[in-house]
């Protein structure tokens, strides 16, 4: 996952267009997290989103103060 986050995703953000991201999202929308399963994945997903909204950059998108 480290290589995905540090190498692959920055390149994807640089080269993929909005339409590409929509197609990828559609392709993966039916998949559940293989490590957690569907129910636990949904619960952890909500927690992860909350952390991202509260944590300051570069971890999340919350306030820097």
C-alpha cells in the first residue's frame, strides 16, 4: 500500500482525467474491502472519512490551526 500511496496515486492524479476517475469508481463500487468485509469496511470507511475531515494537512483536509 505504501508504493500505491507514494508512487502510483500521485502519477494517477497527474495523468487521469475526471472521466477516468468516474470509470474507476464505477468499476470498484461493487467491491468490498478484502481485509475487513462489507459491514466492517463500511464502518471503518465512515471513521476514515471523519478522520480525514478533522485531521490537518498533510494527513487530512481539516483546519491547519
